[in-house]
C-alpha cells in the first residue's frame, strides 16, 4: 500500500486541507475564547466604559486584586462597543505558559474577530520555532490590514510566567498598528514595557482605585442582587468597610437576602465573614507559597508597615523584596506614600489574615505585638509602641511608655487617646502601679471625672518612688499636689495652698512643670482677689520652659487681670498671644482653651466691641459646659463677665439668667470663693438698683491710668502700696485719686468705688 503512494493522511492518498491556522497549533478550547455572559445585576460602569471607548492607547491595562470586577468591566465595554470594534478574547490559564498553546488560542481568537485577519493568517504553517520570526510579523501585518479596529483581550494575564511569552507580547505591543489595541486583565503588574508606554502616551491604566464602588453603585448592586434598598448611611458604611471592593459588596448582598436587619448586618460585617474568608482563602491565600502565607499572616497584626518593621515582626530578612512582590501581584497591598516605603493591607484582607493567624499560630500573637512595640519604641513612635504593648498584654512596657509620653498627647489636644490607653489597663493594674495611677489621676482630672481623681490620688500619695517621674515631674508627691492645685476641686483656698506646695516641691525654673505650678498659683491668687497675682503670672509667662498649653493659659489669666486693673493695651497683647498659641497648637476647640476665649472677649468688651465679645464669651461657655467637670472656676468667671457686659448693654433679662446660673454654681462649690461671691453680689445690686439707661455717668471720662487706680482702690492697699503695684510714686497716685473723686462726684474712697460700679467702670 505504501508503495502505491498512499500515506497515513488518508486511505485515498490525498491529504485533507487543514483548517486555517490549525496545521501547527491544533484544536483550540472553545471556552477560552468567550467573555463571561453579562448578568442583569451587574452595575453598569458607564464612566469607566467611556474611558475605555475613548482610549487610543496601544495597551489598556486593567490591573487590580481579585474580585474588583476587572473582567466584568471589559465584558461590558465589549458589549457596548461591538459594532465599532472587533474583539478577540482569550481567557488565559497556567497551561498557556507553553507558547505554542498560547498562540494557538490567540490566533483563533483573532481569526474569529476579523475576516481580514482570518485571511491573512490562513497561510500560517511551520514549526514552533517560527513563532517569533514568522507568526508575530504575520499577526502585525494582518491587524494592519483589518478594516475595523481590533481589540485583543487577554484575561488573567498574571497566570503567564514564561519569559518567552512576555517577550512575544512585548514585540506585538511595540509593533502594534494604530487601529489595534491590546487589553491586559491582570491581578499583577505584567513584565511589559509599561514605563515606556506610559511615557509615550500609549498606556491606559484602570486600577483598584477606579474599580471600587461608590455608595450609589453599592446601593444599586445590593438592590439588584438581594432586593434590599440601602439607606445612604448604610451604603456609605458598606463602602467604607469594604473599601469599595465589589466582591466584598457582592458577599454582603448575598448575605442580606431575606436578612431581618440589614443595618445591623452591615455594621458587623468584617473580613471574618465566611464568604469573605472562603473567597480570599481560595482565590488569594492558598495560591501563595508557604513563606509568603506566613509573612502575610504574621504582618497582619500591623495597621501600617514598612520593610524593616516587617522583618522585625515576621522574623524575616527580605521584607523589602516580599513587599515589592506583593505590590506587583496586587495582593491587596495599599501603598501609603509616593516612595513606596509604607503600606497597609486592604482592611477585609487584613481581617481575614488575622483570623488565619489566630488559627494557625495563636500563641505567637502576643510575641508579634511585643516585637512591633519594641521596633516602634526604638524609632521614637510612642503611639504605635503603646498600642502594640497593650495588644501584647505587656502592661509593664505600656505603663512605662504612657508615663513618659502622656502629657505630649494631652498638650496636643489628644486627651481621649490617653484616656483610652488608661481604660485598657483596667483598675486592678492601675491600683498596683503608682506610675499608672499618676497618669490616670491626671487624665481623670482633665476629663472632669472627679470620682476617679479622688480614687487615684491616695495611691499616688502613699507610693514610694525615687527620683523624677518618666514625664519629668519631680516626684509623685509633686504630681498629687499639682493635680489638686491645677483643677481646684476642693475650692479656691485649697487650690492656693496646693499651688504654693507644688511651687516649693519643684522650684527649678527650667522645669515645664514648675511653670504649671506657677500658673496655678497665679490663677488661684487671681480668683481670691489677692495681691501678688500679677507678679506670679508674670514669672510664669516669662518662663521659657513653659509647655504651650500652660503658657497659653497663663497669658489668658494675665489678660483678664490686666483688663481688671485697667492695663488695656497690655491685656490686648496677652490675649492675642494666648490666642496665637491656641491657633498654632490646634487647641482652639479644646475645653482647656475656654479661658483664652474669655480673655479675648473681655478685651473686646473693654473696647466696647460688644458683639464680638459676646461671640467669644459664648464660645468659652460652650466649651466649658461640655466639659464642666474639669474645673468650675473658669466657667464661673466667664458667667460673671458675660453677665456684667449684658448689664452694661442693657440686656438685663439674660444677665439675670446668667447670674442665677452663677449663684447655683457657687452654692455647690466648696468654701473659699468669697471673692467670686462678692462679684456676684455687686452685679445683683447693679441689676436691682436701676436700669442701665439711668446709670450715672461721669462728666469727664477717666483716663486709662485713672481706671487702673480706681480698680486698685477696691482692695485694702494703701495709696503707697497701690503706687508700688503700678510702678508709680505715691504723689502720682494721690493726683490720680483726686481726679477720680472729682469726675465721679465722690468724697471718699468707698464712695468712689461704689460710683465706679454704678458707672460700669468696675467688673
């Protein structure tokens, strides 16, 4: 038979023509050549489809982690643009790392997409060695001859690992005719000349940021899948929890079918959800080698991380290379800076990893946190070091760190953060650790929690501690005295006594805590109406070691005192300086800043700018009323000052209401507030005597210096002593006093003071 010329091609001896393009490449798999079918519940990505339709780039890169709807988007674009473009679709798999198999399917897809391409590639013959020299040039020429634009879509490109395959597609890209485009759908950046294409304008990129759902899209998607209409709040919450991840939102939608409480489900949705765990485990984690899985789970304890931190925590030595790999492969890694130094995981991915860690290495978790805390401590990052120490249940390290850095957070307006740390320690640990009790007492005082202050002060006072505290305070006894002095929970007299004690315990002018003690003493003297307040406050203001918050409060008190004494220009300077510190330190809305606004308001009132003054007074009251327990004295002072201004401007009804509030407050406070009670009594007499319109006025206004002298006449100082306070001679004071008597129509010192109150010249 062989001798008759018949061969194995056929019994008749005639060779059957091979279908075009199949002589070498064989039969393609049909399922690889079609995109997924469109489903009605898919969200129409109109904006992104418009971006794809308008692109003239050679390469369109759709690059994002699993579940971001990459394939869905391109399939929607194909359905929308099929009349204008011819789409050739190839769904890649791991077997396509064989170049022959790969190009078999690419050729088949291109032939089906365009008759011109089919005709041109029908002549393909040869061996696999001819791919680079013959097939690729033929494909380029065929695409150039096509009458309609051709788009070659390669889905799951990240599965290609063979270097030769990437080189072949690079050749195709660089020689691609203008009317043709290559679309690469991938979970990882492909080893193609992206930088060169980007620089030449031949690259269009769509990544996770663009693919993430908006609240409106999430609402539409959940309704289509589950029939549930989300509220705006729930939609926003869902997008925040999933970071817009479409697959995560789809899992929520599946779970919401027939769910009785959608709102509650969304509030509790995390990466521990079984659908999320199953998806991420199967699609992402299980596909990684063991060392990568271990790296991922161990570093999942970190909210954000950099390579050295990962090495310290995970016990590796190549974290930089691993992070680079994770980023290239889009393993839910989010860069936090342009230099690609700091990263975080997508929050659902991180939650899933932490669940895996708890199952695989539960005993290692505290040690991982200890490693992280030590690294952050060495780097000088107190907040992260404390957080990880608490997570490791390492109370000793946590207390040491908190005791060293708490005041920096407080003076930056972050008392809530420190309070949260203290609450994490629990009462039994605080009770057994004087340093913890020291911080707990201060935070309780700043929070207005007087009960806790009284609980922790005895722990501090009974403890023995050698040397300075980690925050620089002289001793635990000094700390207790300063707490009692600074907040005045036991009354003005006790505040004055404890302030004096604190100044004695720490007399070092280079200590910032000495400045606080001086400021507290000056404030207590001011509230007592005693002489010497200005001198003490002056020392505190001039102390260069003052912490900004302390300096701010001292300047505010100095402004109040200067206004009361008629030193208006100086009062304005003090108030402006206090306000500048509040603005610069972002403390303007902190409750501790209320004296600043009271001081600014008092200066405005002294300048007859009543509308501005009222605004600032009310701001001060609002801050204090929200945190009334911190200290009542600032609130009382503001109430009395605003009431006085309202009487001056004829608003007697509102003034009476504020005075009633001040009276109730005084009744509830400890003894020792005689000066404040006297202020209230004077206001009540003014309110009862006559309307403001009938108030006597002076024939001639007092000068600024005369007003200052009049204010000093209220006390028990002699004229010589008043002169010493104001740095004036006794004769000058006598001259000013005679002028005051003449202008006010008074014949005695007491009568002049009373006329001064009636005329609104005295607070």
